[in-house]
């Protein structure tokens, strides 16, 4: 029996795969992503998946990364944290991914990360702006998005001053995402000696916002901070317009999508949102963005959105670092390179990002954008501190 065990151990040590890095072979790098393809954020999830796929295909057409082709594995969470755990288990344990990239959703990431970290799989640039994506510090966490907290904390005082607002209120989704927006509003108002005049929340998945809108109208709110995503933004603003309640509305980057004006129509004109990269309209004045947007539309038969850009940028950033690792791409080599990485501003207007061993958020800057005549228009420079 002992001889058999010794022989097996010797064989394992002699095998070229014995100490191999999961998800990296001689000719392939496996990337996993978890998107909402069937739930309330399916519009976002499909767009970010498409953006990722577009960049993967471009890289593979150019020969891959150091001779290795990228393979993207996509799982659907339906925006449910429990399903996100199952998706992470499949990607990590069965598909043997090297890295988890662009996983969408705050609660979903928080549920899935322990599964990844147990197998030394990095959580790379999740599509959520929650602070938990880089706090508390963990060697396998990297985040690219200015937090919802910082976005609202810095944008709200500017808007309060610009609009002369006297009563600021908030409606927010009753979960980690919505609470971060609410906390950012409270922190921002504190800097100008104000407090929220009214707070009202709704459960994730809600479709009726009449009671919340009535509450804010009764309180005389003249500026409302939205801790809302797509249909909640449209539902809240639409209900307010119907009742003749027209405060200044400020949303986070979660509400910065062309779906707001496409689905909500004229009623959405005038609302503000914080954002980090520009929505890529196919008739955009910037020639590079216009070319990219039309390439995307040709491939997927639909207009790209800011979430398409997120997906594209995430794969591009991963590829830049993996390229530097050369033939020796491992979790350790990737982490070491990331911790000395700088990403310059790109054509989509994203701000410069820097990472170190102790700084795992690329930047905390965001801009204000407003829907004007059915399109998002950038209306401020980057706000950061």
C-alpha cells in the first residue's frame, strides 16, 4: 500500500500539470463572469456580457495573450445572491476559471466572493460601485468604479448649491446598494450643513412607487436622491411627473443607462445621474466612440450602452496586465503586476486608475450627466476628493 502511495505521489510530482495554475494552460486562459441574464437587471447583464465578448474576440483575432486564447464562461444569477453562489461554484470548481471578471450586483458579489477566495480566484472589476468590492482589504479584490457612496457624497452638494435646494429627500432600494446611496447623501449634505428631510425605501423588485412619491411630495422635497436602478428610476420619476411633483432628481451610476430615456420617454428629461464613462451613442460626435458603437451594433444588432463599455473595458484591463505576465501567468504574478498598475484614460472618458498593494479602488471620481432631449449629456467635470 505504501509503495503504491509513493508511486502515485512521484507520478503527480512528475506531471507537468501537478502544480499548474487553474484556468491557465499552454493555449488558453479561462475567464468567468456572472451576469443577470433573466432578472431585473437582465438589460445590464446582457450588455456587459456582449461588451466582454467583443473584446475577447478582438484579442483572440490578434493572436490572444502571449499565444493563449481567452475563453469566456458566462453564468446567470438572475440577480439572486443564492443563484450567484451556485454560479460561482460552477465556474470555480467545474469550469476551473482563472479569474472572475465583471460580476454584476452588490449582494451577488458578496455572496460569491467566499467561494472564489477559497480557491484563490481573483474578483476583478465587479460591476457594482459598492465599497465592499475593495473593503475590507483582501489580496484578491480589485474594483474600478467610484463608489455609489462617493458619487453621491461629492455630486449632491454641488447640485444643492447649483439649484438652491432647501429640502433634500431620498427614495432608495432597501438593500446594500440603496443604503450606500442613502449614506452618501447624508455624508454629502453634512458638508453643507443639511440633513435629509425625508427618507423612504422600497423592496427589491417593487413596481409601485405611488406611496413613496406621495410621501416625498407631502414633505415638500425639492431635490430627490434616487437609490434606484432602471425600472425603479422610471417608475419613481414617472409617478412624480403624473402627480405634478417635479423636484430635481439625482441618481447614481446605476441609473445612468440609455434604457432610462428609451423606456421612460419624455418624462425622464431633466434627471441627473453620476457616471464614470460615457454612454456610446452611435451618432456620437467623438469619432472613435462612434466607430466602436457602430461595430458593436453590427455584431449584436442593438445599440451599445454604458454597460457594454464596462464589459469591454474590464476585459481590456485584464488583458493589459495578463500580457505583462508573459508565459508565467499565475494568480500571484497577476496580483503583483496589478499592485503596480496604472490605466490611462480611454476613449470613453474613464478617469486614470492606479492600484497598489494597499489601494484596490482604481479611482473615486465621477461626473454629472443629465438627460436632455432624450439623451444623456455630460454636464460637469470629474468630482473627486
